[in-house]
C-alpha cells in the first residue's frame, strides 16, 4: 500500500464516458425513508455497475468503471472494437433505464485519464463531464468528434442533429440489434438491466415494439404528472422519440399538469 501511495502514474489515453440520471435529487426526496423506493434507487445503480462488472469478468477485461451516487464513469482502450462496444453498452443502458422512468444524460470522449480502483481524474474526464453538463442539455449522451474518428463507420444508432452527435437507442433497429446478441456468460444480463421477458442469454423472441413500449410506459407517469416547464421539456424529448418510433401520440397530446396544481 505504501508503494502504491508513493508511485507517480502517467495518464492513459482511453475512451471515457461520464453519465448520470436526471432528477436524481428529486427522486431521493420522493423516496424519503420508504425502503421499497430506496431499493428501487439502489437497483438502478446496480443494474449498471453489475452489468459492467460482468463485462469486465467475461468479455471486456480492460473496461474500468467508477460510481458515486448517480454519477458513473466508464473507460476502455480507444481501439475501434472497444469504442463500438462502449457506445452500444451505453445505448442499452439508456433504453432499459427509461423503462423504469430514469433518464440518462452524459458525454463520451477520447482523452487522457488516470482510472484505477482507487481514483479517477484527468483532462479526458473533465471533457466528458463538460459534454454532459454544458452541451447535452436534454437526456442524451453526446459523443465527441474524436470518438467517431476512431471508428471506420458511424454506428446506425448514433444521430447527428443540430450540429451534435449523440446515442439514440430509441428505435426498432437498435432493439433488433440487442435481440441478435447471445451472451457467453450464464447470468441474465438483460433481465438485470430491466428489459421485460428477457431470456437467460438474449432478447430473441421479444417483439421490438414491446421493448419500445416498455420504455414509453416508463415515462408516461412522468409526462402525465406535475412537471415544471424545464423538466417537462426534457422528459418530452425522450418520450417523443419513442412515440415517433411507435407511431403513437406525442407528449403534448396529454394535458399539462403544473406543480402545485394536482387536482
């Protein structure tokens, strides 16, 4: 321990993701001391960290992750395979989290970082945090230009709108991609993430629209509940992407309920 304390590490270049859950503070306040609600918050974090731990053990040993409260940092080597793997993992996290009413916002870049079991910091992490906190705005994960530059082709689930690139998992095409994977490990990763009717090792046989409706239904309670304009806009942004994919009415079709007026 003394040797580790005294050593002076150098930064590594890695692909870095920083993300968190929008409205986490309000969800803690809503939970109060209700153990059932506290358990739901804990399970949301565990879905991500245990899935990342499973990847570290079975398929991606070079992946590293750190969590504090609702903040999660993930890093991998910046080779094309790892970059694509991380983007796909984040997309699956976003889709599954929406089904439980949790919206993810983050940033992904390639940069210099010190990331080990005891500490995580560096200019690359600063940039990923900047993308999340200052650029993403709505619940999406912004992708820096250097990340896409590390890939031979742009993944179909990466969108470019208003000059920004971001992960967009809210489509039938992405759900079909998930359903095509058969995992080598025996633990039920998809069910752990929260996808409905997941088999032991794949989503094969689960209709694509069922997964999208699962995510849409996870947001209905929020879009119909009392939300200030700022919060409503963010929830509606995701809701409308799902509604468009399913061909159903957008968020504005529901009557608005302002905070403090729940009658």
